[in-house]
């Protein structure tokens, strides 16, 4: 619920551009682009859940912001706002 709320809040406030869920063999991710990102631009933010360990990580532009055993703990550890202009 907290992750869905965070996604919804940031998309509505336009602090995030488009977001996608990705599922692979080793993890599940939500990846997010800047609001003004062009097609082909890499995502700038992601939250990953690694299937082998169950650990969550938040990454912004290749920098790990937080890791935790739950998505709630990762979100609480994020700086607010994640995207600063």
C-alpha cells in the first residue's frame, strides 16, 4: 500500500514522469523517469526487490539511496523529495 501511495503521490505531483513495473528472474522493479524525459532516456529512480534475499533497494541515478528488508523501510529512508530541481 505504501509503495502504491508513494507512486500515486509522485505521479500526481509530477515529480515523477512515467513509471513502469519490471519483473525479471532475479528481481522485481519499479523504474521511474524524470517528468520531462525523452524517449530513450534512462530511468533515474528505481526500487528493486531482489528475489533471492527479499531485500529492497532504492537507487537514484546509479547511487544507492537505501536498502532495507521491507519496501516500507526503504520508502521511509528516502530523502524528501527524491527529485530536487
